[in-house]
C-alpha cells in the first residue's frame, strides 16, 4: 500500500502566517520529498458551511483566496491534488454510513468539539452538521486511504476519533479502511503561533493576524505594533522572552544565517535572547530584525500570488481537475465500503444468483 497524505483548510478567510508555519510550509516540504505516492489537499467548504450556513457567500468568496494562498506558498498541482470538498459527493455518503458507528456521548467527549462549541457559544443551539464534523472528517481521511494526516496538536482528538471509526468499521465489516497516523509540526514554536496581540490564537475577528497576502507595509505595521513584555519599558530594563510574541515568532521563523544578513551583532537567537533578558536591548531593534526575517520569507509568496491572481480561470481549472481526480479516488473507496457492508446489490452477482436459485426452487 502506498503512502498517502490528506490535509486541508476551511475557506472562512485568507490564510495567515500561523497556517504557513503550522502546516503550509510542511506540506510543500512533504510534496517535494518524494516520500509520498499521493497528496490530497482539500478546501473544506462543506465543513465551513456547518457553522456558516447562513453566510454561504463568505465561504464561496474564500475558495479562491485559499487556493491562491496554497499556490503562492508553493503547492504544485503537478505534485499534489488540490480539490474542493463539496464537489466530492462520495464524502457525504461515507459520512452517513459512519454515523452508525459513533454514539452521541462519544462526540460530546471529543475535546476539540467541546472547545470549538465553547468558542462559538453554540451550547444547545449547535448545528447537527457541526456537531458531527469529526465523522465528516473521518470520511475525508478514509475516502483517500490516507496513511498520514499532517495537522496541529489540537487536532489529535479528531484523528483519534477517525482511527476509532476505522477500527469499528473493520471489526464489523472486515478489513476495508486504512488507519491513519498523525504528523505533527517538527518545530514546537509552530504548533500554535499566537496572534500579534499575544492572544492564544490568530483570529480575523480579533484583528491579530498577519496574512500571507498582506503587503510589505501592512506586515511591517503589524510587527512594529506587536505585543512584547509589558514590563520592558526602558531599553536598559531586563526583559522576559517567554510569552513575548516577538520572540515566539523568531523561534518559528528565524535561522542562524538571518543574523549574518540582518543582525550581525549576534550569532544566533540564543545570544539575542540572552541580551534581552539581561537588559540593554530595545523592542524596536528586535522587531526590525523580525520584520527583515519575515519579509524575506513572504516576498516570494507575494510574487507567486500576483502571478496566479492574473489568471483566475486557470486557478479554477486546477481546482476542477483536482476535484475530478479526488472524486474518482473517493468513488473507489465507497465501492469497497458498500461491498464490505453488503449494500452493493446490483454489483453482487452472487446475491442475484442466490436469490434466483432460491425462488426457482420454489416453483
């Protein structure tokens, strides 16, 4: 069996640098590694509609935004399959069958579901589609026989639920589905990049995101207004590095060679942190360094995005062809599932022959 990746994003807004360090950069590396036979990257619009059903235009408009961000970051449609979730009807049918294998109480215990419900203030008004999205996610993963799912640590409970569904299905109907493994970011600083205001998570509503599509001026403005150590008032004051957003971003983005280019007074990040801790290093200097580091990484992304923005019909063609390929793969899995469940009535020649003999013998 080949090595297959399935991952994706909800199209509820433009992607930001948290997405980049947390998943997009790694996806490009995996795509170019040659280790995987197939890589499926999904724009999860159907999942986005579970809590945006009254605002479909928001989801519709962000399909192209996410696609542009994917392509700008270096995802290559010749090496991976980019597709739109809602265009794969087989995913809905698989979700329906899997629902019989999961209890309501099990969904209620899912930590990710619980935290998402609390964050959205759903309480008892939670839409059924949103409540059951771990089942939908299991359908997405298993439809492509994914062996590997690159996600953040907050998604571990979701993947565990997928594994439970796979085990349950295989135990009831026979070995049919593939049990996936999680692939976490290898840089701990990338597990959950905070917002520029120091909040735990980047959020469009909080206005604390640096988007991949932001201009050079916008990025600089956001960096220079970043949350640091509130007690580091004077340059001479000792400063805290832990919980300091600027240093968290440097942990995620900077490399030793960046110091040679942009801040030759220091050899590496450890030296910069040590100076900040003992005092004598101002926030502005550190922020300017971060700006140089981040701009260098974002500039080629911006340029690629502009190229694709000039040919939007081509981007939609990429998504159309990817969706057709994904649908064919999902159809194969659905065929196997229906055969295992013995609901492939018209393809089951043994059943037809058996029933024919049964009734012929009664004549």
